[in-house]
C-alpha cells in the first residue's frame, strides 16, 4: 500500500499538480494608478503587553477623585520615557487632566470603563506655535499631544472626553455678541494633536465631546485610525459643538481610517494643508515675493484611504478645504451614512488660494445626504494679502461610483472659470433619489462622463 501511494504521488507531481492551494493576489491601486502599499491592509491590533512596562495611574497615587492631575500624569509619562518607554494605563474611573505630552517610547492605554477627562479651563492647556485652520500660528495645543514621535499608540476600550460643553456655550455666547467671531477667537483646545509623527496607531477608543477639532493629524505619515468611536455630544441647538471635526488631515500622507464611527457637528473627514495667495510656495517658486510666515509648514496630502466606516451627524462625509492646497490619491469607500449628512463630497474652492484636488474616488456609499456632490467657491475669511490677481485652482479626475443614495440635490456644482477649472469627472453605477439638481451638466466640466446613472 505504501509503495502504491508513493507511486501515485510521484505521478501526480510529475504532471505538475500542486497540493498547495494557490491564493489569488489582488493588487489594489490608487486613483492615479499607483499600487496601494501592503501597509494599508495590515490592521493588526495594538498589543499593550508588547510595549514595555505598564504604569497604571492608581499605582502611582493618581486617583479618580475629581481633581486635575495634569502634573502628576505628565511626571509619570516623563518617568516612563526616562526608563526606556512604556504604557500609561488609565483604569476604570474618571481621571481629570489638562494637556498631556507623550514622549518617544511612551503609549496610552485606556481600560474598559476608563475616562480621561479634559479640564474645561483653557489655562490647563499649553499655548505654543502650532497649526490651526491652515496657518502656522500661536494657539492652544491639545488634550493629548504627540509631537515628533515614531511609533506612538493610543488603544483600549475606554474614553477620552474633551469636556467640551462649557467651551461650546462660551463660543456661541461670543458669537451672539460678535457675529464676526472666528473659531480661534474663542480659546479652545483640540482633543488629539499629532504633529511630525510617523507609525502611529489610534485604535478602539472613544474620542468624544471635543472642545474644538477632535483628531488633528499634521505633517505626519503612516498613521492608522482604526475602530474609533468619534462623537460630539448633541447638546441643544445653542450649544452644539462648533467645528468639532472628527478627523482633520493636514499635510499628511499614507493615512488609513477604517471601521470608525463618526458623528460630529462639522466635517467627518476634512483634508487640510494650507491657505492664502501663496500657499503653494512649498511646491512653486514666487521670485521677488515675500511668502507670509503663516504659510510656513503648508504641505500636500496624498495616499489617504477611508474605508468601512459608519457616519452619524456630519456637515460632510469628505471635505477638501477650506484650507487645502494640493491633495491627491484619496479614496472614500464602503461607507454607510445612517443619519443624513449635509454633503457626501464637498470641494471647497477658495478664490484666495491656489488649489489642486485630483484623483479622488468616492465609491460604495449607501444612505442619505442633502448634497451628493457640492463644488462651489468658499470665501470664509477671504484675504488676498495684497496679491492683485486671483490664483487659479483646479479639480480633476474625480470619480463617484457604486452609490445608492437618497439626496435633496444630486449635481450641485457651481461654475466659476475665473477662479477654478473642473475636468475629468466620472459618474458610474449610481442609484440616486433626488428632488433637485437631477441632471449632470456636462458643459461646465471639461471631460465629464457617466455610465449607468439612474436618477429618480
């Protein structure tokens, strides 16, 4: 019998039959045809046990007693860094703090039932040169700050709560007194501020009730935001959290947002990068022109994948602007919009800023929105800063496909050729229910195509 089996195996091998199951390799590409790196498909969870010694707050006499423990928690972070790195562990309970700064080799882990609660007094946050609304300026940093780190993680099943109600009420009160009040006029910290970092993973945690932008990623790359619950508490109309964007990506590349829930009182995912008449000076030379200081630090955004997420309240599912210079290779896909968002794709075209939005794909979206696509001028805080001509902007290679959407307006695209030029828009396999703007106006886009678009 053994001899018979051996002969049979020899014959089969001789005919080239393989007993190893062949796995089909699927190569995915960005909208411009470049291959998506395998890094985007590795969603292995953070293992806090592999990150070094664990420093549990209560083991160091930091208790959930309603007191502000900024100095004690910061000292523990500094001690962990000095000892070679480790994990700051927040146990079950509500622990109060102001702004915290993580150091190289340190991480944050929140156990189930843990709440790291931010102070609602702005004096508990650091004032520093930072990035806000597309400019380098002096402003307040965040509750959790990671600056210049390689390999930083936040993980667990707990909550980081910005305690934002008082900030929100103060903002709307100031706005009643001064209608021209800007976001920066009312002093508010962000919840998460990641700047100049790489190899970052934010996973599993609830980010909620931020005073201002919730998660601001700047000048960073290879950042993963996985299975996060990002939420802005729905107070009465006069105190909803103003500008509590879920995720702001500002001069970044290689970003993965996956399996997240986002419900905020502003944009869910906003692509930033800079604003102003010479905002593209990092890519283009302007001989004889003094570039404004606030443009230092501007940058492009590229290779951004937002996938498999659920959206609650949002002004827009994906926004480019209002401070964005050059952005490309951005994919929004496999999204369920459970509460009607105001816009699915919003391209804000600033007349005072040279912009290029290109190779953007929105696909496999279900749910309801007010505007399926909105492209229009955006003049908030318009300022040419002495430039005599309007810088031209461009949006091209925009694809929207495989969507089943109920909306008020389908094709809400404004034409303004003296400010921006639109080209190469493609719409495919769309099932749309709309009450207005139901026709694709191909004449306002240079190279507009569509296939299997059904509008009821």
